[in-house]
C-alpha cells in the first residue's frame, strides 16, 4: 500500500496531460460541419438571418453536399441559403459552384426562390472575395452589368439592373477589400440621386466591415 501514493505522484503529470488531450478532442470533432449538418443548416428558416458563425464551420464534405443541392433545380428553395453558406465557408469548391449557378441561362419570368437567391448572391460573393479573388471579379462584373434577360414580376429591364447594381455595391462593401472601396468611390463620384446615396452608404458599410472585422 505504501507504493500507491508514490505511483500516483509519478503519474500526476501524465494524468494532467491526458486531461488536456481528452478535453481537446470534442473541440476538434466539432470544428467542422459535415454533409448532414450543412444540409440541415440550409433547410432551416432563419428569421433573423442565417448564422454566419455556423456557416463558417462547413467543411469540404459539407460544401460538396451543398454544391450538389445548388445544381439541383428542385432544391431552388434552399439556393439562397446555400449560396450564402458557400460564400462564408469559402471551401475550395465554393467559387466554381457559385459562378456556375450565376452563369445559368435564364430568360423570361423567374420564380420567387430564384429571385431571392439572386438577391443573396452579391453578399455571398462579397464574403467569398475575402478568400478568393475571383469572387471580386465576378462581383465587379455584376456591379457593371446592364439589364438581365430575365425578370421577376415588375422588376425588369433598367429597374432590375439598378436593383442588382445596388446589391452588388453592398456585396463589394462586405468584402472589406480596398479594391472594392476604390470601385465604390469612383462610382459614387460619377453617380447622382438615390444611387449616389446608396453608394455612400455602401462605403460606410465598407469602413464598418474593415474596422469591426465583420
């Protein structure tokens, strides 16, 4: 019996080390969100906005599931959430999937789910641009594009082009990139009316993004 305390004293450093290891294991296991978790995330209705901290946890397997859903037109009700999550998680597959979705040929009237996804696209690109410069190129192209060949209800032609440009300006601001701010500054100087006002607000959002690390 006299040997037991001695063994315990010798073993205490090892016990402490094992405690550190075992405490770290759950954190490692929870650091990535896999396929099923990613799918549950985008199928949820988020009345106060999709939780970006959870979106950032989506791993490669989770992104692969979302990419397959984005390619499925029957899943278009989830496409807005999918675009945002892919933009935030910034997995290697994210840009190609988002760019392919944006390039799909669309003409005539689109449904509400598709229009909602188009409204989300610039924000997704803005967040992805922090990690992938190609997203900034695509976002800039949207900002400078003319009227699209599709419409949603009374949003069509030049009216729709202005709406898309305003959304792209917000996406540029969210990117927090100096190149985006330079583009917004130039556009603001050349614009008038409500668009100029929105571009000024976008530049304020850019500064908040840079200062707050949002």
